């Protein structure tokens, strides 16, 4: 066998050729399966959780993520879908006080959990201090990553206070400082393509200092 | 209002509201999650069906057969639309490839079907049951190979970066041959993705033959036209609504497949349908900034005066596409009697190349401003002094055209002082801080100003509330706020008395958001409408419009004073106008300038480059809101960090697609990559651009940043990287020995 890398015999080529061959021979089989597949009804499950202090009972397709349960079923549109697979942080919410990517979690896994979304932090007329600080320091532009940034920012300050270490924590036995480096490291799962990072750090610093 | 002569004194010059760092008026909605984006319009459509798009798995060729039976029979499926069911579709004016492929496939991940189902989960599951037999064709995916035979091609990016196929002034070859000091170097920039945070998304509803699309789009009027053209329906029957846009950067200038597929799906399903592109499909389905290969030659005399300068660029695109106009700034940025630029366009079967933030200048300056750094070093000159020595106050190709304003020298000098440039060691690889090699870099930023025709309607109600209607968009740029500031200044009211309604095609056609023209053009349109409204108020009150003053919610003339609310009366008052331009932009060269300063640390052991400090000094006309303008600039600087250090769409040249098509593999800057960023705006008003005397700044912030970083990395290590991004694999074997 020749070296891989040439288009004719590359591993990719073999796979692609193989896939095409499978597709051609697979058709009757697929048709045969149609009846079975169409008979499949989605599996529904009941789940109850507390969202922003309100008890919510839902019956959901078990494939529904926590993110889609919030957005599509409870119409809490503040939690955003930027990638739907844990790469951008736009869907960050707090579950029992800890932040998670809600797109990476199925709704039915949250029976009895307490969920806090951006709507639970504050409202246009009654802003959470972090929301007010984001406005003051212009820590957002298009606004799409913003709810996730704010939820993360609130949780990050609590994480540091609780002594949860990060990649940049120097001394695990000492009290972790609420430093620029700590906050930037911990916020790095929340992408902002508009590039408001510098301003977000200003906002977080102000909130951390005021509440210290 | 036709703007034909430079603006004199006008109410904007009062500067009571315009020019102040007002918080964004949309801020309380964006920070509380109550600003609705396209996929979230539960408030307007109660029960839409969910669409999920199926994308082509080949880059070029044909669909032999599509097997839909299994998907159609899947639970919850309402309908499936492919090219066969869609009826005749026409390519939009602003698209290069069809937004629904089949049977012909033009690029990888081109949309080929939409599956519509009751729920998102059902649509997604059914889409995965669609089986396609492809007949793979032979595609062209290798830019270097294709450029060997590519023809010369001129183009206008449509965003202020225009260049003919070949442009000659004087005798470049002769002067270059005779030059005392010369540089001849090649540079490459890779394909870039916009990667905005909100995926392309649309919700479509048909009411009879009328179509409403809630979408995420920068240019509402273009979009309305292209939706109509693509679907073959009258323009009057299409309404686009896009009040919040989760980032665009050029990727949402044009109608994309989400809008068309939502409309087709909704028609077939007989009910509203919403669609969002899945993140991993965005990179190959939508547009990108094309890769470039550039050659720059500069010749100078012994004193460092440029005598010859040439910039050639090659890029690729689908058949019918255009070149990346990477040479255009070189026509204007530096003096020199003998000049040449040229562009070549290769045909590639990769996804569609098109505008991304500062098309032309962004990749062009990434190369040119390294070349200037290299030249300065050859001459033994400071890179700032070398640039200053070659400044020009006139269009170098047409010396009778002056720049309306050109503060490049001041931007560089003020920046040098603020940044501590005098502490830079001109000799590379001399400064250490622990394991870090420290370097400083500078680059000039340059981006043309463009004006676009822009309309608005402004009304006052009986409570004295001023409402602005325009189809302008706010893509994070701050349009809501600067438009409110303009109306508040013109009508003499506080900001909390102004309401701004954006992004609806039923409102007057605006400039839209692109080419950094939005701020100046859209506010000038609001200015024009307010001038008319002021006249209507004066006329209604029987005031002499010559001496009427609008202030503190009142209208005053002589010793008479009437509250604006009272003047409007129960019926209210409304005026509409459009700003249009004469030939001032031809008489004067209107451009924006910046000095970009960067300090990097390069890890001595790994060659990793980290940003330590960044400063931009910008001269861009009147800054309408220093807070949101600064955010535009730091955001652009951040994108510049991405282009310099990490962003690169990796091309699979055998199968013709971008391999790293998600946000984990296409790396963009994150919090940890970006330190505190500083921006200084130089005092400037430009009366030739509009009554606002403003220019754009959102793209200027990106132009030159990449080169400033590459130059800083060189200063830190002595390693000159001419192929972006500047990653550690390109540094490692050349790193200075660790002492």
C-alpha cells in the first residue's frame, strides 16, 4: 500500500467511497426500515424544576436539552443558543448556584433542580448589579452572548470566593484572589465575537470590588 | 436632503447629546435577556413548526437521488422541501451561489433540503434520515495552484475598497530597479470566518401571498429585494423584520439560506416555520473572507522616501464571484511617484468568498504594514519615522484631490507617546521578562469612509415623545443609541423622550450596517428627517423657521415658547426625509486613520505569542458616542488578535471544504487572550462627509492590528513570519537559544 495522503487512496477517500457504496446498496434496507422508524413515537418524560423561583412542570421529549426547554417550552429567550454543543457559553445558566452550559444537559436530568437564568437575575426595571455594571462599562455589543457572560460572571466571582481553583491559580492553599488573570481564565468558555472582553472585565471588577 | 456642500454650523454642533458617552438605550434589554432575536419571536408567532436544514456532503457535483421516504415517515414530520419541490428559484443579486442546491451542488454544505416537523428534536432526527446519492465532480480547491493561471481582475468590494485589474502611475519597474533600498516579499493571509455568536436564523410566515420574515440581517432593503427575487414574488409582498442582530461582521449583509428555507418550508407546511443554521454548518454554508497571496515591492532612496511601490494580490472565489480587494489601500496610504497595484482572481469551488469586516484593507494591511516594518529596518529607520516620512495629504494617484482630513502622523505620534514607544529596543530579541521575550509593534490603520443614502421618519406625539423609524440595523454597533442622540439633539429633548424603531422593511430605507458607513449615514438620514420635522413644527406654530430654537422640550422663537408636546397636538406631527450626497466624496478623499500599538510576550520555550498591551489612536471624524465607538474599536482590535494569532480556516484540498468548521476548531480570541485595551480618539470633525461631520470607525479598529502584532512578535524574537496566523509551529525552530 502506498503512503496515505494522495487523493486516490487516502483513508478519507476510502471512507468516502465506502459510504457511497453503502448508500447505493442500503436503499432497499432503509425503505424496509421505514415502517419501523415511523412507528417510533418520541419518548416523553415528565420533569419538574424550579426556574427563577417558579415551579415548572413539563412533559418533554427526552432529547430536549435544558436550553431548549427554557427557550422553546418556557419561552425564557434570554438563554441563547450559539453553538448547541458546549463551545461558546451563550447558554450558560446556574443550576443550584453553579454555572453550566445548558445545551450540554438534557432537561429530564434536572428533576427537582433550581435553575437561575438571566431573567432570574434581574429585569429591565430592576437590574442585578452585574447587569447594571455591564451597561455602565459597555460590556456587550450585539448582545447575543451577553446573558451567558453575565450568568458566568456572577458565578465566577462566587467560585473564586468559594476557593474553587482554576488553571491559573498559583497557590491552592492560599485564598484565591479575585484577580484579572483569575477572572479572564474562568470566563474563557464564554466567547464574545464582538470583542467586549476588556469591558466585561471592568464590569466584573467593579462588582467584585463593591461586594468584597 | 441633498448634501452637496461642506456642512456649516448646525444643531449637531451644540454637542449637548451627540458626542456624549451615553449608555446604550438597548442595554437594559440585552443584559436582561429581553431583547428578542430572530429565532425567539414567541411574541409574534405562537406556534411555529421547526425547520432543520440538510446540507450537501460534497463540494462539487450533482445529486443523483434523494431518498426522503424514511424521513417523511418519521414522527412529527410535516413536510420536506428540496430543489425538486421548491419550484423555480432565482439567485439573489447579492449571492454568488444558490441558497438551495440541487441537483447541481456548488459548494460543500450548500443547503439541499429543509425538513419541517412539529418539534426541533423531530426535525433534527428526521433530517438525519435523509439519504443522498451524490455524483462527485472534480473541483478546484488549491488557491496557489489556481492562481498560476488566474486572470487579472478589478473589483469594488462595494465597501469602499476599489481597485482596477492593474493600476499604474509613473514607471514602477524603472524606479524600483534604480531604488537605493528595496524590499520584495510575499505574504499570505488564510480564509477567515465571521463566526458571529448568533447563528443565521429566520422565522417565516405567509399571509396569503404576503411573506413576513423575522430574520437576522444587516441590510434590510437588500434582503427584502433578494428574498423577493429568489422566490420570484413581488417585492411589495415581502417584509423583513430584524430589530436585534446577534453579530454580523459582513456575514449577514446578504440573505442567506435560513431565510429562503424558512419561507419555502412555511409555504409547504402551510404554517409559520423557524430555522437556525446549526453551528457546524455555518462555516461552509455561509460566506467567508477569502485567503490571499500578496507580493509587495517597495523601493526608496537613501533617506527613506518611497520612490516605487507595488502591491499585487491573488485570491479565489466561486464562478461569478469577486476578488478580495487587498491592494486598494496601497493606492492611497503612502506617497511615491511610481506605483502599481494588481489583483488576480482564481476560480475555486470552495464556499462563497465575500465581505468580512473591512474587506480589502483587513488582509491588505496585514501584509503592507509588515512590509513597511521590514523596509524601516532595512533603512535603519524607526518604523514610525519611516511612515511619517512617506505621509501624503493628497491622493498620490490624483494629487489635485486632497484628503478631507488626514491625521495619520498625529495618530502615530500621540500613540507613540501614550504607549511608551521610546522604550522599544529597535534590535529584536533583546528584551526579557522572565521566560518571556518582549516586543513592541506598530502599524498604520487606514479605511475609507463611505456614505450611503439613508432615510428615516420621525414623529412627535401629544406627549412630546419623539419616535424614529428607519430600517437601519444595530448589529452591536450602537445604532439605537446614536440615532436617539441625533434625534434628541435635533429636537431639543432628553434621551428618555426618544424611542427608536429599527430593522423593519416597512420603515424608510436606510444605509444599513456595512462598510463602516452605518453610523454617519444613518444618523445623517435622521438629521434630515428632523430638519423637516423642525420646519413642520415651526410652520404649525407660525414661527419664523430662521430663528427657531429647540431646547429643553420646548420650541422658542423670539419671546414665544411652546412645549413640543403642545406643538405636536393630539394629531402629532411626522416628517420623513432621506440624506443623499453630491460629489464631495469625489472632490475629497474621505478616509479614516489609526495608529495601532501592540506589546507582546513570546514564550522563550514554546514560541507562543501572548498580547500584553494594545492601544489604538483613531482619527475618524466626529465621534458620535465615545463609549460605543470605543467598544467598536476594542472589538475590532480583538478580531485583529484573532487574525494575527489563531484564525485560519483549514482547507481540505482533496474534498474541498473547511475542515475546522466549529468554534472549538476555528479558534477566535477568548477572555484569556485579551488584556485591557486602550483607545484614543483624536479631535476631528469632517464637514465634507455629512451634516453629522462623522465617519466610520468600526472597521478602522481592525485595519492594521494584525501587522502590529506580527511586527511586535518580530521585535520580540527576530523571527519574521509572513504567513498568517503567527502560530508557535512557525516560530519554534527559529527561536533564539534559551540562555
